[in-house]
């Protein structure tokens, strides 16, 4: 069973090794790690993809990590996209393979890239141009000039980013809040998708 763990830990040599040891003793097996953000206070935020055997409870992993000095578990959840973490570079490679569909495909790829539950492209009139399977039937449009956090929807935290007059909205049920680095990455990937799509549309001289 796959779980995704987001934690804050001191950004010093040896910290990740101590966390890995604690996870292993609690019955978890680390499949992949991604540094999400480095904080001004000298801490780092990492996403850790875990494989957990039968009988291993998420609470035991959380307790083991929190027992390591300077480490705080921010969030843990089941992770449907088992096997690995999907990185930004892989998104760009996928979009480059299908440049004419880049603006559609980027919406489909955002949930697994940012470990969110759904993504949707919304027009100012509220029409959903594209939505992933778990997205709600109605998503509110917001006027944005940059990637931003949006008001929570019940127990789902939201962020949005502008795209050619529309807004791309991402929803993450149960948290955690979107980090500044994640907002910047969303905007960067949407910008690349726009560039790739437009390059395909420009006829050769």
C-alpha cells in the first residue's frame, strides 16, 4: 500500500538518513523522495513516497518521524499513483511529445505532479473547459494575475493560476496548504505548456 508523507526536517547532513531509519524501523519502505521547498528557517520540506506492508499503520510512521529531533510530519495520505513521484521534467517531456494537446494534457498531469486530488480549467462564465475525474461538477472561477492560494472548499485546499483568460484550479483534500514553491512551479509548468502549444501552432516559414 502506497502513502505519501510530507514532512519538515532540518536541512543539514544526516537528517534524511535519521528519518529513513525511523521509517524503516516502523515498517515503512521509502520508494522515492522529492525536496519540495527549502525554508528560510533552515528547514526543508520533503515529499516521501512510502510502501507499507500489511498491518503497518500510518500512525506508527508519523509517530516514528515525529520522534526524530527537528522533524515534523505535515501530512500523510494514501497515494493512488503508486510506483514513483511524477516530476516536472516528466511533464515537460510528455507535453513535448504531444504539443498540439499541451494545454489539455497539462491539466491531466497536474494532479499526479503536485499530489493533489483534482485539477480543472475554468472559464470566467464558470464553464469547465477540462477537468480530471475527481474534480467537482462545479468549480468557481477567480480573477488571478499570478498563481495563488484560494479559499478552502470544505476540507479541500485550493490554489489557482491564470491561463489565457481562464483559471486552472487544483484541489487537495485534507491539506496540506500549497507552498510558495508549489505555486511557482504551477505557474512555470502552465507557461511551458502555453509555449509548447503555441510553437506547434506557428507554421514553418
